[in-house]
């Protein structure tokens, strides 16, 4: 049986691996991938480092796509950066 520290370490490792995942491996629509890639956003980590407002300001991305991005992130138990 794992102790709490082993469980936490395992969870942290899983999250680190998940954040390194490339967006093109995760079911994002090709048009959204192209737009995000043009902004240098290619991994879950770089995506999660942006706020909703920052994504909305990207030309051609739009609210519908940002909503879809947020729904997909939620399936991984992730979210966009919260505004400060």
C-alpha cells in the first residue's frame, strides 16, 4: 500500500507528464492547433499559462473555440490561468 508521500509524488509526476503533452496529440481541431501554434502555444503547459482573455485576443480564435479549449482542459482536470 502506498503512503501519502508516494501518492503525492506519483500524482505530481503524472501532472508534469500531462503538461508536457503536445496539443496535436490531444484531439484539438486542426484550425485551433494552427492558430495556437502560430502563437507559440504547442503544449498543455503553454496553453494553461494563458488566461481566457489572452486567448480571446488571438485573431481568429474566437469565443466558441476558447470555450471548447476550456472544456477539453477540464477533462484533464486543468484550466486556463486565472487573471490577476
